[in-house]
C-alpha cells in the first residue's frame, strides 16, 4: 500500500489550528518537526555523501531522489531562492547582480 502524499508546512499548520487544545496533536507535530529537521540535515550533508558501490548504490539513488522531493526540502529551497532574489530597489552604492 503506497504512502499518502506528504504534508507541507501549510498542511501541518492547518492541523495545528484545527486542534490547538489537543496535547496529543501538539506532541505529534513536534515529532514531525524533529523528523523534518533530520531530513533537512541529511539534505545539507548529501553533497558530501559518497555513492556506495554494488547493490546499495541503487538504494542510495532512490533515497537521494526521495530526499530531494520532500516538502521540507522543497520549501527550504523556495525560501532560499526568495531570500536571494534581487531586491526591487537597489541600495545606494549597490551594483546589480
């Protein structure tokens, strides 16, 4: 049985807003946050990982492909690109990129 689609940050926030009084929901959301941070650390370190030889190389490829498709990684990349965008108005003495 395949997994359901992964939840985005907005989905998780919506769940939190629907059940702010439920301590079990809050505990689960903190656990989700912790697991998402582990995925982000794995993504940050993925450039230094070496692809193993043999049959585990395919597992590594699948893991890296899945890691790049995780919502927390995609949201981080979107946020980073937004922050790096050229400002609408350049500051005095600032050359365009």
